[in-house]
C-alpha cells in the first residue's frame, strides 16, 4: 500500500509533460513509430539509386532517406531518456526497443549492400555480433544473470550510426572515404565490445558460482 501511495505521489508531482509521458506511455509510442517507419526509410533509400548507376542517386530522395534515418535514431535515444527519467519501464519497451534498434540498423546496412555501396561482410559481422549477443543475453536472463552492457556499447552505436549516415549522405568523394574509415572503426569496436561482453559474462558467472559454493 505504501509503495502504491509513493508511486502515486511521484506521478502527481510530475510536470505536465511528465504526466503526459506517463499517460500516453510516450517511450513505447516512439518505439512503435520507429518500427512502423522503417519501411518508409527502406523505400526512400532503395529508390534513390546508387553511385554506380548512370546519373548517380536521386539526391533529393537521398536527403529524405538521411533525414528519416537520423530522426529514427534520435527517437531511439529519446525514448530511452524519457523511460528512465519518468520511470516508464514496461515489458513491451524492454522487448520492442532493442528489436526496433537492431531492425533499423540492419535494414540500413542491407540497403547499402543492395545498392552496392557497402561490403556484405561488414553487415555479416555486425549482424552476427548483434544477434549473437542478444541471444546470449536471453540465455543469461533465463539463468537469472544480468550482465550490463560495456561502456563501449554506446560508442559502437554512435560509430555505426555516423558511418551509415555518411554512406547515405548524397555527397561523393571524400565523404565516401570518410564513411569507409568510420565503418571500419565501427566494425572493430563492434567486435571488441562483443568479446568484452562475453568475457564479462564469464567473469560474473564464475563469481556467482564461487558465491553459491560458499553459502
């Protein structure tokens, strides 16, 4: 009863915007919008054409694809911020948010592969890492173990996002080389953070086993 009263007081003391966030479950709305708009992004990027085609890409469509991509990635950061700040943590959000993030990034990478502007092995490495770690987290969760993401996880996301944005940017020349360089660094960080997560989970597993043995 005390918990309910405390929670109710917290919500009552929220700012008008905070009450709207709670009432609408705004983080979940943003996550849903992100998922729904992924097909729009795919249509824009794929219909824009590639640099290898005669006449080059449709620059106007490319700009729109870039705008939609950046906005969708921004909602990823925004819904997480709102969920933590206003304590709108739901089972739907825990499940849908990482799915939306990975669906958007994988869609962007595969689109660039189809357009011939990104090597397939880059996408294969990133997808294998992302899906592999997601499955491993689920396995650990079933065992009652939660290993926090490494600090490099945010850096990995930033680098991947920046690299994809540079590839989409309808400017050739030095920008394309910059995209290659950033993506190369992103792949290295992606692999390194994946290995670090596995090592951390193994270390925690060993610590838990020792703790259980000493009880």
